[in-house]
């Protein structure tokens, strides 16, 4: 309890690093630096995995025309060559 401003009666608490974990948690909550670093590491690993194993059946640019949600089923079928 010596880490809080109200309860700073124990002067040895700061010297013993009792408050260090709470202070670190407080700064992480404010700035999210560890979360940001973790997110960058995950994104980097995902990019490396995608580059190492490219999709075999990836659609070409001509095939990506519509999702078929707005009445474009005929166009999609014509491009893909399906009936």
C-alpha cells in the first residue's frame, strides 16, 4: 500500500522497488508500448509466413471483380467461366 500517494508513510518502499511492478503496469496502461511491440512482432511473423508459403489458388486481378452481393452474379460467372 506504500505505492499510493495517500499511503506514502513507508520511505523504504521505494528503495526496495516494491512499487516498480505497479508503476510499470501503470505506464503500460497509459502508453501501450508492450502491446504495440507485441502487435508488430505478430504482424512481422504473419508477413514472413505468408511470404514463405504463398497461396497456390490466389485469385488474379481480373477474377476479383465483385463479391456477388449486389447483383453481379452474371459478371462473376462470366469472368470465372462457371455456369
